[in-house]
C-alpha cells in the first residue's frame, strides 16, 4: 500500500476540514438565527459537553490506534497491525456503550448543577449516543491514519458535516414550524425553544452515526492488502496495555484541552449573574439588551458568546489541526528509525505550515471582528454586539491554539504523550482563574472569558515548544519560522482594515473585498519574506 507524505496527508485532511467547517458554518449561522441567544445557550450546554467527548475520541482514541499501527507498519509487522484493529474495535465499542449510558443518566444533573441551565437537559440527553459512535469511528480512523492513508478520515468528516447541516436544521425547523404537533409529546409549560435546540442537537448525533456507518461499510482493516515481513503477533492483553499507555495521557490531554469550553459552561453564567448584581445597568446599556428579560440576560450573553464568537474562533484551529494529524505518523516513523534530522525538518515545516494559515486568519478575525460577525449573523444584531469585543481577543488566541495542536501531535509521536496533559493543566488553571476574576467585573463581563482563553493558549504554546525541543533533542528556530508569517500577517490585517474603512459599500460587499485585498498583500509579502520556503 502506497503511503501518503506529510504534505499530501495533511492537504487531504485540510480539504475535508474546510468542507466540514463550511458546512458547520452553514449549520450554526442559520441555527443561531432560528434559536437566538437564549436557544443557543441551551444548544451550547450540550455542545459544550459534546466537544470534549469528540476530542477524546477524535484525538485520544484515534491517536492511540494510529500510533500503534504506525509503529508496527514501520517494522513491517502488518499481522500485528491487523490484531490491533480487532482488539481496539472491541475495547472502544465497550467504552462507548458505557459512556453513552453515563451521559444519558447524568444529563439532568449536569444541566442543573454544572451548567446552571435546567432547560438544556433534553439537549444533553440527545447528544448521549454520539459517545458510542465517536468511539467506533475513532478505531477506523486511527487504523487508516496509522497506515498514512487519510482519505477515509477525510470522507467520513465530510459526511458527518453534511448530515449535521441537513438533519440539524431540518429537525430544528420542523419543531419551530409545527409546535402543535411536537409540543403535545412534552409536559405542559415546556419551552419550545429548548425542544428546538434539542432537535438541532439530535442532528449532531445522527451525523456521527452517518460517519460511523460509512466507515463500517468501507472496512477498517487497512493492512489486509500489505505484505507482512514478520509473523509476530502480540497478545490481546499486551495490545490493550499499549493502547492505554498511549490513549490515557492523550485522552486526558484532549479532555483538558476542551475543558476551556466546560469552564466557560460552568462559570460564565454564574459570573455574569454576579456582574449583573453589581451594576446591571452598565451591561444592559452597553449591549443594548433592554428588551431581554432580566432572568434571561446571563444565558443570552453566554449563548451569544458561545454561539457566535466561539464558533468563529474554532474555524481556523479545526482546519490547521489537520497538520498535526498528518505529521504524527511521519514523525513517529522517523523517531522509530532514530532519524533526528527528519524529525527536526518535519517539526519545523509543520509549525511553519500552521503559522502560514493561522497568523493572517487570527489577525484578520481580531481586526475585523464586528464586520465578520455582522456578515455571518445578519439577523442577530444584539448577539453580534455582545460578541464583537470577545472575538477581538479570541482572534489572537486563534494563532496560539492553532500552533499548539501540531506540537502536541509531535510530542505524542516521540512517546511523550504525557506532556500535553501537564501543559494543559497549567493552561486550564489560567483559564479558570481568568474567568472567575475577570467576568464578574461589569466593565469586562463576558470578554473576560476571551481574555482568559488568550492567556491560556499563549502559555500552552510556549510550554509545549520548550518541552518538545528538550524531549526530541532538537533546536527549533521558532523566531525565524514565525517572523515571515507574522510580518506578512500584520501587513495583511492592516490592509484589510484600511480597505474596509475606505470602501463606501455595505458590509456584504466591503468585507469580502477587504479580505481579498488583505489576502493579496499577504501573498506578496510572503513571497518577499520567504514565507513559502521550507523551514528546515
């Protein structure tokens, strides 16, 4: 079987991620317009729980299967790779069943005690089956990725995103357009918006089922067509032990990485309640929220922040994360062969490739935060006003989050899967302290969650780079790698802002024109600064 290079594998995953994110935007934008800030608050409670679960399966379980498969393939031991697939599938299916049951049982306690939003319980319940589907999908994707074949992962991601778009919007729209038929199945007094949010969440679960079904039909034993150079086959117990040795630290790292969303879920509404008690008028007048009932203000602000600002914030890292997925098997094989020169070259190139996309995107999001939100969410004027200051800070955070992902993958590839966990704990502490200290200040309010996110990922990137350099025994010339994209990105952002403010057009025309102008300037300066060249 012909293996894909880092660049080809990453590009395959990036294309699928771009398609998935485009479909995701087409899903979240009209959904926000349908549900509003209050409904997105309910939706975000379930989605905030879904993201760590998805990260656990997409990163933790997939990485474990990919790492073991890649190691065995590097040694030509395809027979053992096949057994890894069989054992992983049985093990993770059992874990998925247990996780689904736990999520269903804890749906109401989680909504009431953690999220402080009892109306979100139905949405959380609807997300529970996705745990099982995510675990099964992780095995299939991991085995294929370990063989350096990214097509199955890419196609399944696209299928999931398209199904999420179609099913989520269709179900939510049906509830809102047929309240008499739908609400007869629920107790009197049930809020139709909470039911509509749960219907949208059910679309997410259906999308994970669709992706799993595709991979099951395709088959997940990528090594069956390969020639085995050995006859060694490890025992099931040894394979399970090896899987957990990789999976546990990566899984913990994935969970901790996404604890930022859970921290927001657990703290924003409570901290906003404190800010509203101190000076409610300043927050209401600042955002123009006089029409929102006082008992719904905190949930509305949280729903606006998570539904708008965080949605835009997640677009770029979810795409650049594919560089990390693409590089892991390549560095794992080079590390197994003790080819340190290749490890250094691949490490520098993946950081440079990530920065090439992340830096101009993050700076552009910050500089054009309000126009971007108004362009994407034209019917949510109040939600956009609430979210624009937060998105300004999150745009800078995009850069550091995107750069951290490939370094985490590199650490996992050289056998230091424990390091991201320790690094993320430090970042999560900063995030938690930032939220509880900044959000209750009325003048800062929800923007405090964005500031703490920025500080969190700045720390994470610096620590991860230092630890990886020491663990791999290499010196990464980070300033020479980042200087061209940073300088070119600043020129890009300045140009985009100038063009946007000069053009006498509506936002519908002015924003795309300013982005295009900034993109052209970025490419010009990238050429002049050598931003396109290999970094090592």
